C-alpha cells in the first residue's frame, strides 16, 4: 500500500513535469523514470497495470495535443520517441523481473527442497518443525510428528539397483503428499527416512494418519511393481516442557519419534509404534 501511494504521488509529479516540458523539453523523462521505478517496487502484474494505465493517460494527452485542443511543448514525433522508450522499459522490466524471479525460485528450491523427491529437505524440515512447535506451545495446540523408514531399503537397492531405489523414493514421496492435508508438512530426513509434521493433530488422530500411510504404501507397490515394500513408522505427540527451549524440545521430540521407530523395527517392521 505504501508503494502504491508513493507511485500515485510520483505519477502526479511526473505528469505535471510532462505537461510543462521541463528543461530542453525533457519533462517526459520523469514519466519514463516513474514506470521504471514501478517495476522495482511492485509485483510484476501490478507494475504492468500501473504502466498500462499511466501510458494510456499519456496517450490521450498526446491525442488531445495533436488535435490542437491543448498546447504542449512537444512536436508530434516526440510522442513516438516517448512511446518507444516506455515500451522498451516495460519489455525490459518484464524480462528482468521474470528472469530474477525464476532465479530466486530456483535458489529457494535447491535450498529448501530435496531434489530427488521434491519434498522439504532436512534444513527446511527443521525450520518448519521449530515454527510449529512455537505455535503449538503459544496457543496450547496439539502437534504430532511421524518418523518413517522404508523397510529393508538397502536390500532393495542391492537387489534391483540404485535407479530403481530412487524411483521407489520418488513414488513414496508422491504417496505421502497424497495422504496429507495442505496444512501438514512432509520431508526427507535423510536416505530412506522421512518426517511428517502434523499440526493440530493429537496422538490418536496421528495414529490414523500413520496407519493410512502404512496401508497405502504396502498396497501400492505390490499392485504396481509386484514387490512387497513396507514402511515402519515412529510416532509421538508434542508435550510442552515448560522450562526447555524450543531447540531442546525439537531435539527431544525427534529423538522420541526415533525410539518409537526403532521399536517398530524391532517388533517386526511394517507397523506403527507410539511413544
């Protein structure tokens, strides 16, 4: 909103300079500068709208001048030059902004996303979990996490090759996405381990989510590939240790989920264990 007010104020000044002509009839340069600045301060769609509307305003002013209804310090060819300059700025503005946004999105992707699976990476998961723990503590809301591990994944890799193993990880990630709400967060913790953060979810409901995922995984791979691939899941619910820092709590909750996962593995795999 502040930028919009600033640009509208600038539009009044730039238009006044345009009408007056300025030194050596270069008053139109303020309009050119205004449009360029709009691409620096606004989203590209809003900058395009602003530039279009302001450009239309200048166009009708030029038409009125050429028609002889008003007197301005420009000759008709000057308007053609102004149009060309503004068009170039709009084109460059769109190109530069688009290219910059694409680069920023790519950098964000490689910084926060696991390239193989498309899920959050470990760094992003830690950030998400920390924020959700802060929110759960502040508003006294439930929060559960699942730690998942594909059973006997090393054997799968050794028997069928790493390319097949990568495909399993990618399919596994897709199934996780399908199983979760928009408010849930799934990420690759490392290797064949994954973490799911479930805001607003108590232990009882988290078990339902975990069992849904476990059954989906077991049925999917057997139906598609004819191979029995299963997952073990460790589950825990956030408990507010009042005197502990969020970093300590985050470490503790992951450690508890890991112990639950170990129990699921020890008791025969392909099951959900709760701590």
